[in-house]
C-alpha cells in the first residue's frame, strides 16, 4: 500500500494476532478502514454487501478479544464474512471473491483455519457451535465457542431446536444474536449499555448465584416472585425472556456499532467461562456506513459490481428476460384467471420472483421466512382445502424440507406446485447453491409430475400446465439467468402430461435433453452433422411420467441414444434407463445408450459455462460421448469421471 493509503492501520495487520497488539482506542479506526476495504472489494467482485457492513465492528471486537482460530467463531449463513476474511490473513485475495479459483463468498473449512465450519444455508450455527462446545468439553479443552446468528436466520426452526438443546446442557456456548432488522428490540442507549456491562460481569453473576442460593431459603411463593422479578427486569422488554426460558443467560440489547458497548460486554463474557450457554443480543444496521446500502430496500443484500461513489450497479445489458421474471409474470397471468392460486416462498421473494406476484396479489402471497419445512406443509394444508399453492423455493433450499415433501405432500397426493429456481449450476454462488439433486430426490417419489423448461416459452407453458394439475403434486425446474431470446406468447398453453417434443430429426444419433441443455444439444447436433452423423434432438419436457412412445421411437430408429440433464446421477437418465431396460430395447445389442449427468462432484464457483464444462454437459462433451459410443478414436475433449 502507498503513502496515501486510505487504510494505514489495516495495512499493518496480517492477521488477528496483529490486531490484538493494538490499543483498544485504535479499534474504531480499524473498523472504519475495514468497512472501506469491504466496500471497495465488493464493488469489483459483486456479492453480499449489506450483511457484512452490519457486522464490521462486531468482527473487529471478536478477533480482538478472542484467540482465534483456537477460539471458534461460526458465522451463520456466512454471507456476512467478508470483513472476517479480510482480518484473517486473506486480504491479499479478497478481490478474488466468488471468482474462479478465488475466495468463496461464504465460510469454507478448506479455505482457512479461521473458518471452522462452512455455511451458505441458514440457521446452522448454533447446532454446529454446540457440537464444537460438547466436543471441547469431552476433550477437556478450554477454548471459547461463539456462534453469530442473524439476518433472518432466527426465523428458522432449526435455530430454536439448537437453542432448546443447548439451553438444557451445561456446555459453555456463546451465541451472539445479530439483530439487524430491528425485529426483536431497538437499542436503548447508554443505560442499556451500562446494564448489559453490569449483568455480564463476573461479580454480578456471582452475586446472582449467591442470591439464588439465599432465595432457596425463602418460602416457595416469595422465591418464585424474586426469580421472575429479576429475569423480567433483565429481559421482558427486550426479548430476553424467551432466551431465558430456553436456558440461556441473556445479555442485551447492546449497540453493535459502538465499540465502547461491545468491548466491555464481550470481555466480561470471555473472562467468565463458568456456567452454561449465554446469549448476547447485539443490534446492528444492515448496510451500515455506506449510504446507498443504508437507503436500499434490501440494504444491498446481494449486488453485482457497482460504482463506489454513486452506488450504481453495473448490470450488463440483456436482450432476454430472466427465467425468474418469466415465471413470476406467468404466474401473475394465471392468477388473474384463477383466484385459488396462491404463492408461498421462504424468505426469497425477490430471488424467486414472488415479490412481483405479491405486488399484484398481496393477500395471496406468503413469505414464511427461512422455514422451508413449514412452508411446504403450509402449502399442503392450503392444497388440501382446495387452493392452488405454488411453492417457489430454490432447488437447493427445497432439500431442507424433504420429509415434508414426502410425508405431507406426496403420500397424500396433494396438488402442491413446486417451482424450483436455480436448477443447475449457479456461477459465483458455487456448490452450496447449485440445484443439482432435485431431479433425483423428487423423481424417486410416487405421485409426482416433474417438468423442466428448456427455454422461456416452455416455462410459460409449464406454469399453465401446473395450474391444471389438480390431483397430485408437481415440480417445475428452471435455471438461474436469462432465456435465449424467444418471442414470448401472450399466455401459456397447458402441455399434455408426459409428452415430449421432437426439435430436430435425424437418423443415426438421438439426443434426448431434459431442461436447458437443449441448446447445447442442438449445437452438438450441428457438429455431429458436420462429421456426417445425422442427429435427432428431442426435448423430454417431463421426467415423470416419461414419454415412453418418444423414447421407444428414439431407441428403435437410432444407433446411439444420449440423454442429457443438469443434475446428478439418479435423475432423468435413471428413469429412461429403467424403462428401456424393461422394454427390451437393449436386448438385441443394436442400441448404444449413454446417459450424461453431472460429474460426481460438487462444482466450485466459476462462470456457469465453465461449470458445465467441468460437469461434462456442454456441446463438446456431448459430441465426444457420441464419438466414443460409435468407437471413433478422435479426441475432442476430456470427459469427466462419472459415478
């Protein structure tokens, strides 16, 4: 860094050990510089900004007071960890965030010893932290374990399951509730800070323990009254009573941006390792310190690259609508014709397009918070009473509600309509957000109709199709990103259930695509045709029920049949293989069948087209698969090792 560096103090810090050598009065400057560095880095890479800006002071305070990495700090969701990464020996790589070969946008165990537990989905920190705490106790160590949870993560049932379990145990666990949406209580200034410092002190806790021992000598009614008076005085107006009832010692609320409030409380908690779990209620502001983020409706939760001075996002021009927007607009049109259509999402209204639906139909839109399990069964209840619920949840988040999909929806044949955004690879969000498994995990369930849109027009028609499916559940998958630029119909037309379509006809090779690999299949067909191999391309549309007539025709009339899908082993190809095997279509040995599924690995962050190269699902790999099946020696590209 040059003489004119805007971050002179931060420049001197290689890691938390250097931070701990500073005087406490320097921490305010460190926090200010850390905020500047975070904003500058994300302006170049894009990513999650608001949540990280809200925990800058907390991040500095934790690494200053606790002996990380020996002391364990677990960040829930992990998207607020950019300041943490800058302080923990990764500043030199912070501008590689979410890039190929760069830093993850979330905490990741393989990346640093300062990331003890990976997280990109929500509400796991307290459970994991309790695991670390119990493991520490069993191994007779004395390090601290801190779980930082917030940004909506407390809306998930798993967090309360963990609190309930931890509160019933004696293991020392520190939970910091990062209350960044004012959902529980506002900070109440200097008095709150003083009281929080007082009640977190060792002397107060010792006195409290002595008082409780003395209270045991009182008659029962007086003893209970004394206990309630003390607990309610500390927590009744701040949300603390709930946590006390769950077995936590509650401290707060404190101002999470005021070092004079944060440091004394955290130091008191650190220096008194006796006793069980403790919860510190820390109130912060998402997007703190960057005016465009503070003024934004979503506090710049997730952003593309942007201009630091103006806050203007740098979005590349597009000629095609996003699949998410196409879904939302299609659902709105259908809902105008049918007042039984309702929409359910789990804390992702803008990510799924349900925010647009909500503007049109606020009374028919339900955001259940980060509670996919509840959301699915809630939708099932509405379906059981005659409504037409569309449950819009990312493919990777629907995994969290699998038992509800099976037990509450599929077994009862309830017509819940699942719309799974982010199906397939997702680019910079990487392996935690890639929708790789829904074809397999839904395809094995009886009573399901499963569809995948090959383009934006197909998506419009499939939404219309789902509206008509009123006797069983259905699932529709579509990817992140934009369509291919087709002319859009005025309204959708319901498809015949279980029927695919021929897109291109040939004689030697048949490629059967499920989903948006259709365009790559057509490119592969062009390349194969140039090599003298006449190629048919078909769009399966449905994985369940299969178009058996179409598959039988492709198998009988072609030398090679290749299936292509944006998902793991056990999905669409497994159903096709099952059918053609039992139909005897492989018995004469004339058909060469090759299923193409995603390579058997979790694919790291990259540009989506490169991710599909790694997955082995682009045109070149399709061509190579066909040539290999025909015994032709030409090597175009390496194929990935598949399961």
